[in-house]
C-alpha cells in the first residue's frame, strides 16, 4: 500500500475545533467480501481517495456536538470489470449530540446518512447499481455515577425503523433496543 494523508485542524474558539483531512491510497491485494456470494475476493489494484471534515463544538455547558462529512471515491484498477470497490460509501454525513441531563446521566443522539455505495451483479458481465441512500437515527441514555467504575445504558438503534441495506442483500435489522452495564476497577 502506498498512500498519503494531509490534514489540518483549527481551533475556532475555546469551544470549537475544525478538522479537515485529504487522503489518497493505492492498494495492492485488497481483500473485500462479495456480499452476494459471501465469499472473499482479492482486488489486485485499487485506489481510494477523498476528504474528511469534522466540526466539534461545545455550544452549551452540558452539550457536546459533532458534525462530520466524508466524501470518497474508490476505483478497482485490476481490470476485473468492476469500476468501484463494493461497500465503500461515496459520502457519509454524521451528527452526534451528547447532553448531560443531570450529574452522571447523559443522553446521546446520532444521525447518520450514507450514500454513493455501489454493488455489482454476481456474474460477468458485471452490472453496477447503487444502493439507496440511508439515514439512521440512534438514541441512548447512559448513567455513570462519578468515581464508581460502573455505568449502565439503554438505547434504541434505528429509532424510526427505516428499511435500508448497509450492503447489497443484507437488510438492516430494523429498530433494535439495547441495554448493558459496564464495571471497571
């Protein structure tokens, strides 16, 4: 693999930071899974390049906010008949909000949009198609009493129960309720 990244971050204020990074990678012997056959396949030559942008801010004393955007392009350069790498989104947008409700109890909101993701038919001649853009919302509550090493959470992934595929032929699980506890010494 040969590649390069260049980035910068800029502190807008005491409460806000911008990061921007450009990247370019030439890959050899890249392994990707063909979701239609569930088999791994070797991509002899590939190229991935793009730009990532993020803004992290604390607009209120108890609110942390993050906005991220990733734009990338991938190219199968091995002469396989497939132009794009599969399962490599061309664009992703994320919004994360963390709010401390009371001491030790925090709420988390996440919105993620994914688009520009391609797949191919199973047999040659390979026909390319694009997965539908997806937008997913997740919510979580976390309780972590100070100085205890204990935390507990309950959350809902895909709150709006959207139908989508992260990858071709693999539908999303739908709305999912999660709960858990952690203990650290």
